[in-house]
């Protein structure tokens, strides 16, 4: 068309065309609408598989029992039976290959998660025997007197010493 | 006879006119759209939280952070536990120190910049702990507002974030009524709980379910009528958070008291 | 520190992941797009509705609108955690999200403004080319200018009355199409906030309309203010130049043209101000009256924590005072300038009170978050989302405007008007 009025429009169309062509390069092939529709399912399909390949760190207590049956027998009849080994000893990863040994966490912080006493009647927390962490031997590690795998009777270590 | 210049001009126009609609077609592929209507999957993950059982130990938060590689010291978390202490005068005090990553270790309520609040044990009418995580809603508001399709929902109901596509605008973070989303401090993209998708896809339980010693957290498949979680949800009195937003959350609570925010 | 932690002060109970994620740059963005839309609408009042007294400021407003366009992108680029992926909004737009509209709307609007400017300036460009070509010897600058204007002309060298008439008609059509697009450009920004059901302050159907009206207000006020400043500069320059060339307009001639333009423009400013304030009052009254679940915490934010910012700065100094200044008889240039600047401050505070105010309370309705804007940029993040980032955004349009006017002058131009 000879009319100069259309010239800006040609530029616009060229830019739009350019954007659409760049799309074919930049956008992954499997990007599209999937099972949940356009509103909830507009995505790159291969990302779903990527999320499934994240490394599993916590292996569950069942795996620990395969070798550490003695510790399990200790703890299974105690008040700590329901606590997963990995909660206190950290995630298994590929133990015993990697890491060769797991951490034995002896800090106070671990125990006062449950045993910092809260006077909440009507809640299970109020029924867990506990102490005031600021008053009860604040400098000591709990495991100096208490045995985590078999906490009852209390103060077993002290009794043994005395 | 058409001259060379006219021919070239027309050829380019024809080629462009054919190619452009094809490149635009990727946005709306009719075959894919049809596929989405058929097929109702065998799995739809749901979660059950029993507030009566939670003691606020925070093992779930710690396990989640390690399992899902959210930096331990960062003040963000995929899941957390809230403590509610209701006094006899009707006041409710709520806190969640570091999301309960280290549990609740003091009776004093953490009021952030307002300091620690002491509560007289005699004045406590009731107190309880409420674990929270992404509700993997059926109408996820966060997915609706994502401008680029970086966050989406899988067929089995899990809402995921594509870390390679998220532009970090934060609209999904603002769009979630439950506050479960945040920016990952290392990847600098949106992040949230995804029910340990890498674990549940292998038949394992989520890290938080595995860690909870008191059985306050459970995961199940609502499409399986024999699933113990499904049985509880369908037969007992359960509730969800912020139902009025219409997001259709799929985390169900036993013992959800009216004070819970 | 996670993103947001450095400038968020939490009080009482706030969800662990809640921070002020949308900070100063998200306040700047609607402010800048509002100026863009407003400047364009002002220009269109002349080109579409033929309000003759606005002729001078119309060209000015159009060029300013162009200078503001790239700046509208800046706050977003500074805010995004992955700015290099910003283009994805155009690659895989998810149209259920208001932000996805950005790619289409912004591009469309940019095309319209650029095209309209081309038609408005085509006569000037072609005449400049002819003048430069006629010269026997050209300096380096003049050669560069000739090359630049030749590209801009796009080979459309026809200066016949029919061609110029076509230009005029094209300008009219583009300005007419441009008005709804400019409204959309800012309306969608209002929709971004108004549609977030998770935020009790933002969620209202009035938000898009409030944003559009306050956008027009800010654009008109900016044009009045910049026009006055530019005219004062011109007076100084011409007073100095008149010593050599008495044919140039005198200070008095410039002054009388100026006051007519400013008075006319300020009438439109007042009309839109009335509209904007009415809608905002309506929203507040409704919230007060219905008192839904969120009202307790919102009331604390609106009437206590943000009282000064909302009622003193935004409504008082930003609306009521300029209203009085403009309505008092015998409008002077100085009063118009002060009024416009106050209006701009008021519109900025409105953006602040919506964006920051909406994050001043927790979604738990049981706690607050105070925004402490980073002042000193001791890290890249604190620069981008702090005072210096905001200052960069606000000064760039003026720099760009100066540069654009070196190529497309806004005064004394023979154009298709």
C-alpha cells in the first residue's frame, strides 16, 4: 500500500512476529496445558519428574532397625518408643556407606523440645513430665543424668554412680 | 509479469502469515485441552492433622527443613507449628518462634518486636498447638495468579513450583491466604511445601509425618476408600482453614478450635 | 536474611513466612504507570476532543508519556527476584493472572504512543531532513542528525496537504484508541491488587477504578508541574536570547499563553480529583459500615498506625489543600505549581497506603508488620528495594525527557496540529 499511514503498523507486526518466533526458541517443547486445565495446569511437564528426583534424606526407623535392633529393643518399651531414630540422630542419607557414622546429639536443646514443662491442662503437652530449662541444671547436658533410650526410671546414671 | 521486488515482498508476507499462527498455536493446543477433561486420577493426596495430639516438639519442622533443603537458619519454613494460649478473660495469645523449628522451649509467648509475654498458669483456660503446611488446595489461588505458569497443580493434587521458570514476582506469595509461600533464600524463586513429592511418589510418607512421634500428622489418598486417613475424613468431624476463601484446602483438621487463625 | 526480613518489623503474631514482599518498587510501579496513562489522556483531550487551549501542553504530555514508558519497566526489573526471566511474561503468559496482561497491554500501549508521536512529528522530521540535505557542508553532529531523522522518517517524505491531513486523522484515531488502552494499562494494575482475595485491604471491586482515576490525576498534575517548570526555564532562556533577536516572544507573551493553558488543564485535574476521592471515600465508608471479620485489624491500621499517612498526607495535604488552592479565584502560576506538586505527593501516598498498608497487618489478623524502607544501600538488595532505587526510578523520566526533546522538540515546532 502506498499510503504512508500504514508504515508504523508494519513495524508493529514485525515486532509481534519477532516475539512469536523468539517464543519457539525460548519456550520448552513440553510447556502447555495439562490435566488440571489452563488455570491450574499451565506448566512445563518435565518439571514434575524433576521434583521426584530430589534426594531422600530421612530413611525411616524401619531401616535403622535392620542393623541397630539392640537400640530398638531398648527404646520400644519406653516412653520414647514413638520417637523416630532420625529425629535425634539426624537423617540417614546413605548410612552406613555415606555417612559412615551418624551424629549423636547430646545437646539440651533437643530434649527441651518436649520436656520444657508447659502447664497446659487438657493438652498432651501438659502431661509430658518436664522441667524449667532455666532453673533445672541449666549448664548441664540432660544425658549426663538421663538415658534417652530408656528414660524411666529417671536419673539412672546418678543412681549407678551413687 | 511480477517483478522481483514485488515477488520477494509477497513471498515474505505469505511465509510470515503461515508461520505466525502456527507459533501462536502452542498457547492453545486443542488436543491437550481435550486430554485434561478426561481422566480422573487414582490418587489425590490429602493431609490430616490431629490438634489433640500435637505437643509442639517441632521435630516435623526440623525434619522438613533438612529433607527439603531449606536453609536451617533462614527464617522461612515450608511447615510450622503455632501455639495458642487462651486465658480465662478470653484473650488469645499466639506465637510460633522460628516456626517452632526448635520446638517451644519457654512458657513465655514470643510477640516478635513486642517482646516476650509472661502468662500466669492459673489464668490459662486452654492451650494447644496447631501444625500448618500447604493445603494443596483444589482451587489454588496461588496458581491462578502466577503470570508465567511457573507454579501449577499436578493430577494428584500437589501444587509445585518450577524453579527454572519462576520470575520471582511474589504474586503467588501475596495470593496465598494461608501464608505458606515464601522466597527460597538460595534459589530466589517461590517455594512452599509440596508434601515431599519425591517421597510420596515412592510410597514413603512425608518427612513431617515420619518425624511426628505423636501421630498428629498423617497423609493419605482421598481416592482410596480403604485409606485410614480417608476413613477419618469421611466419618469424623473434621474442619479446614479459612473455608470462606473458596480455595478448597485439602488439609483437614481434627479438633480445630475457633481461635485458630 | 531472607528477602523482606531486612525491612520488616513484626509485632504480635505474624505467620512465619510473612514479610513485606512488595515494597517500595511496587509502590513506584503503579505510580509511574499512572503518570504514563495520565499524561497520555491529557494529550488525548486535545487530539480527540479538540480542546484548543490544551494544544501546547498536548505535545508536551505526549512526549513525556514516551519518556515515562521505559521507566514504567524499571521498578519491575528492580523488584523481580529473577529479572532476566522477565520476558517469560510474554513467552508463556498465564492470562488468569492480572500480571500476565502486562506483556500485551504494555507492548500495545508502547506501540500506540510511538506511532502517535511519529505522526505528530513526521512533518518536523521531514522538514529537518530537507533542511539538512540542502546544506553544502554538514558537521559531524548534523550528519548524525540527518541519518537519525532519515531512519525515523521511514521513507514517508510526502508533505502535501493530503498527506498532512492523513497524519492528523491518524493521530486522532490513535489517541482515541489509546485512551482505553491507557485506562487498561492502569486499570489492570488496580486489578492486580483488587483481585487478591487473600488481602483484606486490597480486595475490592473498586480498586481498578480508583487506580485509573488517581492515575489520570497524577498524570495531569505531573504535566502541569513540568510544563510550568519548563516554561519558566524558557522565559529565562528567551529573555537572554532576545538581546540578539527581538523577534522572539517576550516574557509577557509567554506568560499569558502559559496561564491560559494551566487554568484550563487544572479544571480537568479537579474533575478527576473529585472522582478519585469519591471512590476512595466510598470504599472506606463501606468497610466501616459492614465491619466484616477483617475490620478490627484494618481499623487499627487505617485509624491508628497509618492515620498520619492516610488522613494528613494523602487526604489532607494531597487532596483537600490542592483543591482549595486550585479553586480560589485568581489562579497564579506559583499556586498551580504548589497544588500540582501536592497532588503528586497525594497520589504517591495513595499508592503507598495501598501497597504498604495492605501488608501492614498479618493475614492472621493478629499481628502487624512495619515497613522500614532501607535508606543506605549497603547491598544490592537494599539498593534495589530501598530509597536509592526509588530515586533512580523517579529521576530517570526527566533525564529521558531531556534526551528525547533533543530529537523531538516540544516547543516552537511546526507540526501536524
